[in-house]
């Protein structure tokens, strides 16, 4: 096949994705209503309830969510709410390699923030991502844990997985406090109140400013940086399309990792098909401090997904004092951070001109100042503490000690070193008394080095 035709085919293949088609708001709504309609047919109960969970991920208009709420109401009563958990409705993906709730009980990306106290004062466990919540609720003695601890979750995607939300019902008289991935998700979470209490905290609200050492403008050697793995839904092609119309001497750094469907070779092949003339500097499997250093060297960062969770790399770039460009069709939580001080919302048409304008006016942005005033880890910890304290006070429950401040450094970590020693006995009690082990994070590079010793 001639190169021109081959490149044209590659460009079409890269641009087109069924994920994008199904993500269209109208098509998603139609699919959701169809699933809801089928769920009313005389099918096996597990199948009917599973279809309603699938519909919940699709529906997003007020009338359709109201209708779905009516259909779900019967299954949220005290008599039937345990059906979701006892019947393992929607658990299939967690019983395989994704969550492996049967064979891998350790909780990753989780952190003890407060130990239980006297007179029934509850502890607080911060637990990221739905597969970890599933590991908790799948335990035979799950109610014992929820009797003594409040669960604070961080969702991984927008929308969240309703199978987990439904299965949390009946385990506690207190709600699970779930950090959202997008402010547009509140209506969907409200389907499961009072079991679920969505809170306006994104996973990208937990950055520690001390991780970043922004370089002065004159010392920044990278023009554009993009931090994301190489999956097609990250839409690198939008950057490639723009770069083909931009000066060839721009320095572009792509930081990420190979995925099963797309590796560095495919990434470079796509760039060639779009006519990228710049030399792409691809960095793979960097440690978190190395990523932060690269972000601090860049004049501009881009995040181009159409849909994902909160996208932590956006807030990381802001703390590195690097303005961010995001797409106008992005359903990504951290898009709410983008304003005149922090970056620009981009359109595909003329995107090359928009990026060049950002580079030329780089000094007009003050992203770190905005981030320091709004989304530091300590500020977010205080917000979470206020939410939990106010809830316990309103419920007449004791609250004599605050939670330990935390941050995200690839995984959640305690912000203040003394709290590590202070809470260590509590981590041991979680293991010894409840059988809950918190997995200690070891980076990929350090794991490899340990094997070689």
C-alpha cells in the first residue's frame, strides 16, 4: 500500500473509536433507556438487576435518573437491599484478574487516617478505587469493619461502578463517603443515598506542593509535555495532528507507559502517519519524582482524553507552574481547574494556533499560585476532616480526634512523617483484628531492583 494511503488509513483508524461513539451523550442515554426497558422483562433476577446497574452508568438526565430511581427503590428497602451483595450482582469483573477479590485480599492505594477511639468513636479508612471497596464488602465479616470505621473512597472513573455502590447497602448505619471523579456525577451517586454520600473532592485534589520545584521560564527546555499512558482513549492523535502544523524545532516530551493495545512503536507510527516533524522524546515508566521534574521543565502541558476520572496529571502540572490545555469535549474532573490563570480549553479546529498562543503567552499564566490557593493536599485534608467531623457531630457520634492529613504521591501517603509512627499500631490492628492488610506500594523499578539482589 502506498505510504500516503497507508497513513490516511492509520489516521482514520486512530481517530475512530467505538468508545467515542458510545460516549456520545444522546447515544448513551438511548442505550441506558434500552437497558432499563429490557430489565423490566421476565428475566432471571440477577440478570434484571445487572441490567439496571448497566443502565445507571449510561443515564444522566434528570427524568431518566428519576425513572431509574423508581425501578431501584424496591431493592433499596431493608428487606431486599442485601440482595445485591448476597447475589453478587455485577461482581463478575472483580472475580477475575481485574480485582481478584477472592485471591488478593490486600487493599492497594489505601491509608488509615484515624484509629477508632473510646465510646464508639469510629476510625477512618481512606480506600481508593472500586475494586478495593469490593474487597472490603466481599468479606464475610464486613459489617464488623463498618461498625468501627468510616469508609472514605476515591472513585477511579466517571461514572463510578454502580455494582459496588449497590453492594455497600446494609453494611453500616453510616454512609460511605465517596470522592467524586467529576462534578457531573452527583445525580448518579444520589441514586444510592443514604448508603452513599458523594463528597466534592477529586483524586486530583491531593497534590503535595513540596513535590514540585518549578523552574524559571528561561530555564524550561521542553515546549510541550503530555503525561499519560499510551492507550488510544488518551487521544495522543489530537496532539500529533496539531504538531504537524507547528514549528519542527519544538521539543515535545511524552511521558507514559506501554499498554496491551498500544506501545511506543505504535505511538511513533501514529505520529508519523499524522506528519509530525518534531523529534518526540518518549519517556517510559518514570518514577513519580522524575515525572514531577519533567513537568517542571515544560512550558506547556496537555491532557487530551474525552472521558476519564479526575486526571491527576493536570493538578501535578499546575503545581509545577505549567499551564494546561484540555479539550472542549473533555468529561474529565480536573477540567474545572482550567481558567485564565491555569490554561486554556482547546478546540480541535485550529488547535495548533491555540497551542502556539499558549507558548507565546506563557508568562501570562500563574497556575501554581492558583493551585496553592485552592487544591493543596493540606487544604483538601482539612475539607475532608470538616465533612466527617460535621457528620459525626450531627449524628451524635463522638469526634475527639481529627484525621491525619494525607496526599497523593502516585499512591496515597500521610503528609506528615510523625503520623506514620503514630498510626502504625492502628494498621497492625486492622490486620490482626479485622484481617485487613494495607498493601505497601513498591514502584516498578524498585521491585525489579529488589529481584536482582
